[in-house]
C-alpha cells in the first residue's frame, strides 16, 4: 500500500514533467517528445522504406544490390551503435553541432526505414503474381505497375504491421536517453535524480506508461488486422461468385 501511495505522490508532483518535460521553460520532452519523435521517425522513414523495397524488388542489379546490402547492415547492427555513429558522424558532415533530438530522429529514419522496407517488400510479394502480369499486359511499365496497381493494394494490407512497427519505435526512443534527448525515459531519470530514494517507484511508473501506450496501439493493430482480413475475404468471395455462376450455367 505504501508503494502505491508513493507512486501516486510521484505522479501528482511530476505529471507535467512526464507529460511535456520542461516545456515551456525548456525543450519539449516527456511523453509528448516520445510520441512526436516516434511519429516523425515512422513518417519520414516510410518513403525511404518504399524506395528501398522497390529497389530490392527491381529487375536491375545496380539498384537491388546496394539496397539489399543497406538493409542487411542496418538490421544486423544494434540500434545503440547506429545512434553513436550518427551522433559523432553527423556534426562532421555538416560542420556544426546537432541537437540530440535531430540525431535521434535521423537514426530512427535510417533504422526504421530498413525494417519498414521489409514490411513493404513482404506486402508486395504477398500479392498474387497475376496482379503484376495483368498490369504489364495493360501496357504499364514495371514502375507504373508498382505505382498504380501493386502498391495501393499492398500498403492497405500493411497497415497493421506498420502500427506494430510504430509500437517498436516508441520503445526504441528510450535509447535517446544516452544522448540527452528529453524524452519520457529522460524525464523519469530527472525525477529519480531529484528524489534519490524511490528509483523502483519512478521506473515502475515509467513501465506502466509505456505498457499502456504500447498495449493500446497493439490492440488497434489487431483490430485493423481483423477488419482487413474480413474485407479481403469478402472481396475474394465477391470475385469468386461470378466464376461459380458461370460454371453452374455450363
């Protein structure tokens, strides 16, 4: 019971810091910074992931091989190491210091771009081969068929997987703590440094917040996945009905 009262007191005294960090007297932080960082990371990584997926599926080796190598390297290296690479390399490339938020965002774009590209590639390859053949028969080029026929169908089917990847991105933002990004974990660290005597309570509250956010998004992804499966089944039944009717007449 004492633990519960301690946690309620910590939240009551520090809810604003957990929500927005030191804003407006300092940089935006807390849950707001975590969600903004995650949303921007996924949004900016998505066009990159589509380009990488199309390059990996292209018939031209000059595009396919570099894209494949990049995906394997990024997915095979710990995110923490990529954060450190970007943290030290980006200032050298642009010639000036870079805020931690920008460093973490650039890292997420690279990292999530590689993982999302596999989701996009899987969504494309899951479609029947006849879709591409039919598009080519109608006069579309390879890129035209991808743009107008394949991608619209594949992207719709990938929505649950993209949301699941967004959940992973939210958890990955915790590593921004090591480069002083004022996200939720950083805010919890500030509270813990001020209290000193209640680390378990502080980080248990942090775990609860992450669990609630991620669980809610996971349930949303599951709901969307079921609805997409139902819609796909209905479309298949609708397509099969004329063929069955024609077969019965013969």
